[in-house]
């Protein structure tokens, strides 16, 4: 079988990710948050875990470069979901903080993600989903 087919792992991962993001965005819009793009998750999720991270730490947790993070922060700021400020301990560093809008969005994100995870579980069951999650985490850490 040719590796250049729609059964290629990369193709399947890309299509699954695309479908996930389409479902995510549609549900965010339904919940009144059309300004939240699925790509904003690389910023919002680490900040939901720990607000006020330094830009460099946020980039590290998101596994993207500082330059890419800076570009993404501008987009998420424009959507009024984060604000930046100088680090009080080091004026050269920038910290990123969730806005009130992002705090109101958090329970919506949790609800929507739980719904989508339920949908994913219905495909092959909880055990399979847990195995996929372990595999994805390991693969992402290569």
C-alpha cells in the first residue's frame, strides 16, 4: 500500500485535528464566543492552569517558539482574552494574564471539551480513547 494515501498517519491526524477544530469552533460560536479560535488553546489552556505566566514559559508549555508565541499573543489580545504586562520582578520580561472575558469563557470551554470528549469516546470507547491520549502525548514529546 502506498504511504501517499488517505490512510497515511499524517493525513489522518491532520483530518482528525481539522474536524475537532471545526466542531470546537461551531460550539464556541453556539455558546456566544465566536472570537475564540481553536488555535487560541495553545495560549489559553496553559493560562487556565496557571495565570500570569512569563511569555517564555508560556511558549515552552505550548511547545512553540517565543516568536510564534508573540504573534499568537497579539491575536488573542485582539480578541480581548489576554492582556500583557511587564513582569514586576524583571522589567525586561512580559507576563500574560487572562482577561475577565477569558474567565467567563473557561466554563464554556470545559463544557464544550467534555462534550467533544464524550463524542470521541462514543467512537471506540473510553479505553481506546485513553490509549490514543497516551500515544498522542508520547508522539508530541518526541
